[in-house]
C-alpha cells in the first residue's frame, strides 16, 4: 500500500492502525508495528478504535477461556478459574483491576470532588481499593465457579469480556468527560456516542447471537442489570465529578463483567 508515493504497511492504514491501537490500549498483546508506532496519531486512532473495544474484550475472553480449559486438566475447577483470571490479568496488564482499586479508593475515601480526583491520580492502593478489588475478583470467580462446568465457565468468560467493554461505550455515550482533565475520557469522550456503541455491538453480532442462544433469559437479565447500573452510574458520576474519567470507565467495564457473569450463573 502506498500513500503519497511512500510505501505504507497494511497495518499502518487508518482502520487497521485504529484496531491495533485499541488492542495495545486494552491489552499487553503484541501487534504488528507496535514498537515503532507513531504516537502522534494516538488520539485519532483511539477514537476510531473505540468501536473495537467489545470484540477485543471477547478476544481476551477467548484467550482466558483457553487458559481455563488447560488448567482444568491439572487443577480442580475452582482453582483453575482463579488461575485463568490471573492469566487474564496478565493479558490486560490488570488494566481494569487497577481501575477498580483506584475507583474504590477515590470514591470510598474522597469526600469532595477535589479529593476524589486527587486520589484517582495516586498510584498507591489503600484499604478501600484493596477490599474493593478483592471483592470484585471474588464475585467474578464465585459466579464462574457457580456455573459448575468448565465449558459453561469458558463461554461466560467470552460473553462477559464482550459485555464489559460494551459498558464502557455506553457510559461514554451518557456521561461527558470530567472538565479540564487529561486522559482517555477527555480524548475520546466527545466522539463516543450511541452510534459507537451500536457499531461495537455489530462487530460482535455473532457472539451476541451465540449468547442469546446460550441463555436468552440470562442475557436479558444481564442487559437489564447493566442498564440499571449505567443509569445509576451516570447520576452518581455527574453528582460527584461532573463527568467521567478513565478509571471510572475501567471500573464500569469490570462491573459489566461481574453483572453478566452473575446473571448467567443464576440458579446453576
């Protein structure tokens, strides 16, 4: 491929570059040209790449599910699930887990808007963050264990991985970025609308259909729970911060994964 007479690698074309930028942002997976990528194009690339978040989340779920199936040959199911979640954290650089800890520290320990924003910037983890992270991971692990079967757990890892990243797009669509603050929410918040959400859904259409066939009532329940969460979350963030930050988006993704997992694990 050439651009203005200069040879351009296929993965440096705008849309492939946007996809691989989103992969780099959400995971620690190597991508074509990743080490030499021009960071000056990041804001535009990540704006285009938002729609790929759900399919990338599903991909992380697939890799985590494969790890679970391997561990299941060697370990009891509960231990295999915990080991698989550790692999997932390694794949993503504990990206969303870190956001959960920061969110719980900030909103648990911050009384004013300024306190919350200050704590969100602090890389240290406090008691609220530690407890929130432990409980969040425990809820996911508990839901997967409650499924009682490794194949069910593998399927839910993939479905929840997609759903969690769809929640990011939904929150972006209804909550503006925090004013005068740098970060992902500020860079892309103004272009993430419901159109972005539905494009993200379309990229995952086969998985959405599979999820409905797998457990239509569970998916309806998950959708309702997520809708209630997003409406509540919008009001909470606007009241506390006047907007959303990157850590708040990461927390919402993990909340979406938890809600989807628990909805699909009911009465198992």
